[in-house]
C-alpha cells in the first residue's frame, strides 16, 4: 500500500478499486491541522479529470498496469484506433474523452505508449517531441518584435502553436507535446 508521501506526477494508483493517473501533486502543510495532499487525478476508465484532497490516513494500491508501444492509425466518429507494430490485425480503440488533450498531437503512424489494465487499453501518451509540417503561417512582420516576436501557426493536425517569426508554411517543426510549445525548426520549406 502507498501513502500520500509516495504520490508522484504521472503515477498510476488504484483508489476505491478504480485506476487513476496522478496529474499533479501539491503537499499542503497547515499549522496545527496537520498535512494533506491536493491532487489532480484522471480516472483511467472514464477519462474524467478532477481535484481531490487526501489525508495522511488515506492509502492507495499500486495499479498493475502494463505499458506497450502502439501505432496510431486513424480517427473515425470520435474513436481513435491504434495497432500493435508487429501485429497489424491487433487493433485497439479509445474514445475522445479517454484520450483527452493527447488527441491534438496524433497523426497517422505516430508511435505512442499505451497503458493496459487486465488486457484493456486505458490511456495513451504521445512522445514528448514530435515533428509536424506547418500548414498555415501568417507572414512575420520584421518590425513587430514588441510582443515577443512570435506568431501562431497551424500544424498538420490542425493544432495551433506559437512559433518564432521565421517559421513559414511548409516548414517542419518539432513540438513539445507536454507543454504544446515550439521546440525547434527541423527543415526549412
């Protein structure tokens, strides 16, 4: 059994017999009231994200999850389909709620890390950095450097990303999927 001191970001635990992923942990120390932990957690079965406070007397179980590499195939009517790289006939699907914010970083062929519990696909995690082609980019005005010298471009998945002024349509850029920020330009158009 785990205690509140063992909780860390991205850890997977069982609370009331349901699997949860810890998204954020904040330890609170209140004078005479003792300590507690404020968390943001995601129910891996439903995809629901919420905040919850835990007391030192609360205990958690370690979830027996299995990590596997999968490849993203396509999305159809709100369902995202994945396959095992060496077994193309073995397919798994998740709905948009379970995938959450990760959906905006998926493009066909992307290798992702998937979490399974009792043989059932629970959630996915895209790689930290992925290369995308810029589909739309407004012209960068050379004199417009007061606002931090960035502009908003659209990448091939339809997601908008803040980039430096020199990025143009057709360029391939690397994006950090955890923060949603531009990392670097890979190739120039």
